C-alpha cells in the first residue's frame, strides 16, 4: 500500500480545507489545545481533521491528516532539493536548516510562503488593526495545553527554535501566517471584504433627539479565530427568490467563484422614533476593503416575487488608507420604490402581515471588478421584521451547492 492509498482520497474541497487549517493552526510541537466547551485536549492534526469535517462534512481521521502532512513534506523536500541543485553552498545550508524541522513545519511554512492570504497578512490586513463585520457568536477560546502533537522527521537540534521557511532564493525565518480572520467568518474573500453596510433614515430636523434610524446594519465587533465559521445554505433553495434570466443568481453562481457568494437574513427594525418621516433622508452606506487596487462596480437589484423591480449601479474607486485599499459608497440616496415600500410596510397593522409581504421581497447585491468583470462578492438579502427592542439583527451564511 502506498502512502497515498493509506491517507485516502483527498478531493479538491478537502484539500482546500486542509490548506486553510494548516494556516489557522500553526505547528505547536509538544502542546495540545483545550476546547473548553468540551473539556477535551486536541492535537494539531485532530483540529485539522475537525476543521475539514466542519467545512466539507467529510471525515478525515487524525492519522490520515498526519499521513497527508508527511506525504506533502516529502514532496516539498524533493521540490526544494531540485531547485537547489545549482548552488551547493545554499543547498547544504538549506538541508541543514530543514533537518531541524518537522513535517508539519515544512508543509506549513511553504504553504504560508505561497499563499495570497500570507501576502495580505504581510500588508497589514490582520486582526490587530481592523474592525471586522459579522454577527458576534459565542464560542469558547483556545487555550494551550501540554502533550505530544506532530512527530518530526528528525529531532530538532535546537529545541524551542522557531520554524523556518526555505526557498531557493531566500533562506530565512518566516512564521506561518494564518489567512485573514474574516475569511470564512464574514462577507469576504481573499480579494475583498464588506466592512459595513447600513440602510437608514435620517431626520432633517434639529429637534429630533435621535435623528438617525437604522433599518438594517452589518458591522460590529472584531472577529477572532475562535469565532465559528459561517453556516452553509444550498444556493438552490433560494434560486426562485431572484431573477433567473441573464445576470441572475444561478448564472452568477455557476460562473463563480463560489467562495464569493453569501446569504444574509435581516431582521429589519421599523420602530423609528423620527416624527417627520416624509421629510427625512433615506440612504444606504457601505464600505469595503482590499489589498488590491481596483475599480469596483456595485449592482443592487430589488426583487419582488423573484422578478427584478429596480436596479442601481454604482462605481467606486479605491483610496489607499493605512496599508489597504478602501472603497466607500457613502449616503447613497435610497430609490423612490424602496422609500414607498417601507412606508407601506410600516402602515400594516400586524407584524405577521409585514413578514408575509417580506417573504416575496429580496435584494441581490453584486460587487465586480470593473476592468475584469470578475465577481468579487455576491450577497443575497432576505428579510423579516425585528421583534422586541433589540433593533436590527442579521445572520450571515455562505452559499454552497452540495
């Protein structure tokens, strides 16, 4: 039996999740991690297997993960040795360095070096200097424990020495960089993320105690790697709520990339205290961030019974701020159709009547790269009316096709 047979079949979705997990859980040597909600101690390979199960629904055991890491490490070693044939001195130095690294360290280091997420991380798009969107969920944190985890190829000559990443052009230390914290946890891909989205009404009168009212809002506290990944919803369940013709959700999803598609369930707050609603300003504000300089086009389609009623298309140019490119669509006036719709909705006597109307009301928002026409983000919005005094609420899902 070959090593490849022993580790089982690794389909593209499993391999993708495996690579993500490698970046999220760097090699931890003689340590384990305690998940406080279960009281169990996990080694790195167990956490990777757990991540694969959460992302794909497919099972890979700790031993299969370990075997896969060793196979990849041997492959990386062969690749590096082939690249270093021309320079004997560099080759000797490289192989000496790599003899102190475990399989996990070799695989993680080379993964980090070649990943775009590592590039984004090095540009400063990390958890320490950004505020991230998304619903805040409770999940216990990760705490270090003690125990054996990943077995190395060779015993490290200098215990405690940090792992090093090696390439033909550069032999130096490089810590394995995780992907940005928002990937998989918010409306975001490695190219673009939604920082904030809000639809609001603002009084023009200075006498109002609270002149601004939020109907819906996405934003909030910073995310962390201990926050759960987004739940998945099959995109086919909502096809009938959006246009099916050219440029519709189905065509867009089939075109991809599938990682750019999201569903948001809004509980809209209609309990405004603003007195003069007819004279108020109705607007929408959204902001995005990227590590690439692009010109983006944002299409917002309002749909009723699955048919497009009105579309608004806006173009936004990047502004470079604090090491990243920022796109802001600020106080964009809400269309007349939407303003009238909100007025009529608010005058219905019962919430169940409002929700009945909202069952057939949806919005499809598509952000594309104007120059390449690539879909950067596609978000489908569905609605109910918020209950109680908690204001606008939302829940984000990623759209998949199982």
